[in-house]
C-alpha cells in the first residue's frame, strides 16, 4: 500500500498506471472505514488492476476561494436533497474533483447511499468523465442494521432502536411479496413500524423509482433520526432482505 | 489533420498521446472560425506537442436527459452573467465536458471573451482538472473592431457603427493614461462615445477588476447591441490599444 498526499501525486501515479495499460478503480470515502467500505475495495480489486481509496473529510466541503460547483438537477431536489439543502451539490463537486485527480476507469459506491450513487452515476455520464459508476450491495450487521460510520454515534438504547429502519423495509418487502403494489399502502406499512419506535423521528419513508427517486416505483427508502443521529436505508422491493 | 467525431475517440487519442509523453493543447470553438481562433491554434502549437480544436455548437447547450451542471459562483452573476442568465452555467458545463473528453494540459481562450476566460480558469483550478487556462490577446480588424463570429451579422452601416466599442475603450484608455483613476469618470467617458452612435444600444460599460469582474479595477468592459447583433469587447487600461 502506498499513501498519496496531493492531487498532483494522485494524478501522476494514476496516469502512469493507465499508460502501462492498467485499469484504475476509485473508492471515495470520508474515512471512518467499516466493512461496507471494505466490500467496495474488494469489488474494485476484483475488477481493476489498481485501486485508489480516497479519504477526504471537509465539513465545509470547500476551501475558501473555491467558487465552482456542480449540480445534478432533479435528483438533488427530492428526499435527501430536500432534507439536506446543498448536500448533493457538495457531493457532486467533491466527486468531480476526485474524478479529475484520479481519472479512474470505475468508481465504487454503496447502495445504502442509493440516491448519492444514482446522482454520481448521472454526473459521470452527463459530463463525459469516462468513469463507470459501480453500485455495490449494502452490507448489514447480523441484526440487519445497514453499516454506516454514523452507527458509532448511537448511544445505549439507540442502537437497538436503529433496527426500526430495516424492520420498516422488511415490512414493506413482505407486503410487496404478498402482492401489494400501492406506493401509499407500502409507505404506510413502513411508517407504522417506525411509529412504534419511541426513539425514532421520521424524515421520510416512501417507495420511489430507482432512477428518479420520485414515486411511484419499487425502491423503498427511509430516513430516520435516532436521537441526534440521522440514519438512512433503502431496499429494492421484491429482493430478499437477508435479516 | 485528423477528424475525431466521438468523445470516445477524442479520449483514446489524447490518452495515447499523453502516454507517449506528448503534451496536448485544446482550443474550444463553436465553429465560424476566424483569425482570432487561428491565433489560439498557433499559440497552442507553439506550446504543446499536439493541438485539438473542438467544434461544438448546440443552441440548447445540452441534450435532453442531461441534468448535470457546473457553475462558478460570483463570476457568473455580473455583467455577461447578468445580461445572459444561464449562459455561464452552460459554458462551464460544456467546457468541463470537453476537458473530460480531451484531458488537455493547456486550453486556450481569447481575451475578447474575458469574463468567460476568467471563469473557465477558476473552474479548471477549483475542480482539480489539471488544465492550465491560457488567455490570448484579442485579435482586431485594421480599424480596431475585435474579431468575432458575430461580426458577420452586421449589415450595411452597422459594420461602421460597431467601431464604437473600440472607440469607447480608446477614450477610457486615453483618460487613464492622462491620470484619471475614477471608475465612474472612466465609464462616463465610454458612455459618451457610445451615446454618439445612433445604431448602438448599450448593455453595460464599466471599469472592473480583472479577477472578479466587479468594480473598481483597471479592466474596461463594454457590451453593445448594434441592431440585432450583440457585441462585447474589453481592454486592460494603460496598455496600448493598437488602433
């Protein structure tokens, strides 16, 4: 393993690899690495000759004096985009900077942050980056909780309460497998589960299209605050939820 | 000369050149080539091993279904940005697509479109494109009119009337060389010249900072409609205006 500390180093190293005919995979992270990130790294190592893992944490997203931004109209307006104004513009811009520095053949994102993965995929295509965005299945704890760096913030009974997200997805999945196709009924099933958890405060629970993240569709999405920790999860209805 | 018709071809050819250790220069154009474009091509050929001239004309700027955009905050709000809402977002996005396809070492823009050149330079830096933006001096007709594809639209007496832009810049330059430093007085000198031309309708005439395109500064900028043709020009005050 080699540590690259500057954009210039990353650019030079990646270019040298490409010129040797080696394909480069990128796994963008914000640190706090967990098994979910490692699943992305394993997939990248399977599919690419060289894998770059970036660690970039900047609470302000941008240094002073940097005014350029990228946005992905439509996808950045709903659900996560609505709950976190400016969030996806920051994501799109940082991802573009990473793509420009590393110029990978493929970049790996987790299905847990499904809307982000879709948005980055569209950005990569629209701006002719030449990067293929690969979305990898969510990795879960044995009790079903989706892995997230934020899980570390859960205190005492909050950890058990956080299971309500996957329980809600499971309830919607059971209805779907039972033949229910009405998005409102499926969302109601999720909200009933979430309402039964006193530590949970729901941001959204919906069934949307996997491309547009607007309804109707077959992707169940949920965002919940457990105490001060905001968690998200999603599941393509009809597929097994291994809990 | 070789004609590349797809993004994939441009990407592959440019990558092959880079891997041979050859530097690539890019001259983005919208066609309607004139001597100003050729001055950019000559400069690129002097400084780079290979030169790519792109011709991309799309009145809609984007194909349907492409939602990703880039913008450069601040610079896209004043003068040209104010007169042409959305224009610079379109420019920034198309330039980013060209940069991603060709991945040049340097890209060449004309000082005539000074605000665009400055905006692209900031975009290139902020997004870690690795592209050096080179700004080349404005090429002028013998009577001082800045070369522009739009000059072809000037009909009959409009061609002579269009000289009012460079006459206005010359008037501001004369005041500056005479010691005048008050931006309002310099702008007034320009407006007096423009007001004397009956075919001219002024969008703006100002003296601004070369980086921010806000006042005060030493860059005289002017935008004027001659009949249905909108023309722009600018001059760094204190430097000779070869008319």
